[in-house]
């Protein structure tokens, strides 16, 4: 997990990615979210899916109790990326 994970290091090295959504194929750039934005995304997700976020944090070995401090901890230790679509590729 975290910044030692292969997927993380791969995205830093090569942020150009392909996305497959149904029959659509897209090219995108993966951009790491700044810490404050990651915290915001965890809060938004946690408000919509509180049990899923608690389960995910538990599986990953991170304590989470829904407090502001626990959201901040997740935002600091779990890297989040945004995918910015650059073009649609032929199907």
C-alpha cells in the first residue's frame, strides 16, 4: 500500500494511462491529488459510503473512525490520483 506500491511508482514514472469503460477506450494522464484535495475526496466518499470507507481502511491497516483526524490521516498516507482524459481512442 501507499507510496511503496508498484502501481504508485508506475504512475509516477509513466502517468499516461489507458481507460476502458464498456466499449469506450480513452487515453488519460494520472495526476496525484494534493493532500488537501485527497482529504476532501475521502470525506466525500465517506459521507456517501461510510461502511465501505471503514472497511477499506481496515483492510489496508489504517485506523479510521470517521473523525476529522482520521480523514486527514487517510489523505496524508493513501495516495489518490485524478485521471484527466486527453482523447478518446478507437474502439
